[in-house]
C-alpha cells in the first residue's frame, strides 16, 4: 500500500483530467475540512474561496486584496462581484449590484485598495425584485 506522500507524485504525473480532478478534490477537501473546523464555510468569502479552489482558479495578490475589501463591506459584500487583474494594478470588475449607490460604493472600495491603479467597471445594475412580484409574472 502506498503512503499519501508516495501517491501524490503519481497522481500529479498522470495525464488527462483524472489526475487534475483528483488533485483539486484533495486540495478542496483539505480546505473544506479546515474550513469546517474554523467555521469558515459559514462565511460568504469562505464558500467563494472553496468554489475557486474547486475550479482551479488562482488569484493574484491584487485580486485577493480587492475581493477581501469588497467581501468585508456590509452591503457590497453580499453581491456577486468578480475581479480579474488585467495588468499590474489594473482590474476589471464584473457582476451585478442592485442600485447606483452599490455600484459607486464598489468602485470607491476598489479605488482604496493598495496597488490598484486602474478600474474597468463592468458591473451591471439589476434592481431587486421581491419574491411576491416574481410569482405574479
């Protein structure tokens, strides 16, 4: 029987999607176990981080800073806003907010992040609809 330290290089050397999926599953499982122990899965940012690990996405330092700043805001942190660093210090924001105030707040937060020099804001404004209004459509 192989020890985990011996099996990992074999999985990493394998070709095709199975080895990569197995590696991602292992990393996501380790993060999930730690997250459950620390209560991180109870937070929105913790669930998003786990999702990004599962998808195999690696964020840059600037992306981390911007997302942490957005997620920590009481209002904008509830919206699904994604950040992609285009070049050194230039970021693109995508996603949706409910109104102009949230849009402006997101831009204000991102401008205050150390290292951000330019913002391409492609955030859509999608007004909130009450569930009762949706049932009558």
